[in-house]
């Protein structure tokens, strides 16, 4: 039987997609391990997922407080060691506030909470997270957020575009008002990704789309590789 | 010692909240050309050296109270 890599799903006070994320990871071949935010160390895991929700009530700015959680120190060390880390929605906001991903998520330009399917294009398939996608593939994944408008300054944007770090872009419609239609970004090293749409809500075609499974399976593939090569 | 931190959306950054307030002010009969919405944080600090307090609050602004990518801040100290 194929080995199931262990992937930590962090749980902050106010996280609300942690159980969906854990279920979805299980559906694509991982063994999810929930980790409470107060834990100073991660258990023996080969990947990390930061789920959606409203950590610490979104006080101050989304993700601004969660970044100081003890578990986030462990996540930063895990990422520095090359471990794969995926942040979804609030998880993306936290990774940006923690400086693990470039930019910041601002209130949607419409000021309205959006909750609907979004179509995103995969701009590269040579990353661990998008390796299961076809070049230019369009994925249907639901977006549900009030503060999903990704932003960076013009100089940084140019740099990120040149380096191919703008990994997912909205097609047809930009539901959040994100700069350059950006729905997801990856770090320069290629092991940390964040996105506003929720792949964990799109792993079963019965619920409208199974496209999210492709991205989650990419995380699981990367985790499985770490399983094969003990640190 | 008391300190007040004023956090504002940086110039040139779209402020949808400010836009909504501007539009609502128009409905109220007070047309304004612009409105920007920021945040006020009142701090109470133990008595001590004002300059040191200022520099520590500045660090806190850079790391937590504001996101320097999109927000500017001002610190007012009151002995």
C-alpha cells in the first residue's frame, strides 16, 4: 500500500475550515494531523496546511495576530527547511502577515463578502502544488472571503511576475479586486503557497467541482517525497 | 505614560471603506471629496523614558500595529 504522508492542519481560535481541510487531505491520500496553535513544535509531519477561517476574530488585520502563535514559529522553521506549506484563505493571510509569502490581503474592493465558485488559471505547472495540473488549466474552486484582495507595491509586483510567483489568476471575473487578478502566489523557493479560493471545498465532483483535489494532491505529493527522504 | 497610534491607509492605496463612507456622507447631505478610514490605538505604558518608548512603539508599528505595505502610522506621546 502506498504510504500516507502526515500533514499538519493548524487550528487557531476562529479557524473554521480545519475539519474540511483534514477530510480533503485524507481523500487525496494524506494522513491529516490537527495541531493546536499553542503547540511550540510540529509533530512528525511532512507537510503543513493553514486552513481558512477567522483566526483571532480577524482582529487588527486578518492574520496579524495568528502570526505570533507559537505553532507559527514551528511552521516558519519547517518552511525554512524546505517543507511544503499551503495556506488557504485565512491561512494565506497569515502566511503574508508572517512574511512567508509576499503581499497582503486587503478588504474586497466591493466591501462585500463573496461566496461563490471562481475560475482560476494555473500559470505554471513546474511547482509542487500545480504539478498535477495541465499548463494553463482553468480550475473551478469556490472563493468565500471578505478580505481577499491581494496587493503588493509596483516594484515587488514586477519582480514577482518575472519570477513566475503569481501562480493562480482569476479568469473571467476578479471577485475580490485583487491586484493583477491574483488568486494565489508561491514563494521564491517554491515550497510555500497561498491562495484565496478553497480547494478543500472542491475535492468531490458531487459538490460541483473536484478541481481543488489537484492542488491538495500536489501538497501530498511533496509531503510524500519528504517521507521517502528522511531529514 | 499614554501614547496614541494613528494608522492610516497609505496615500494611493484604494480604501474601499473610505469610499463607502464618502458615498454615505453624500446621502447624509454632506458631500465630501474624499474620506479615508484608519484606526486609532490608545496605549498606556509604564512611566519611563519618552524617546525609548517612542522607538519601541515604532518597532511595534512595523511588526504588528500597522502593515507597512499598505498603512502609514503616526505616534503621539503624552507624558
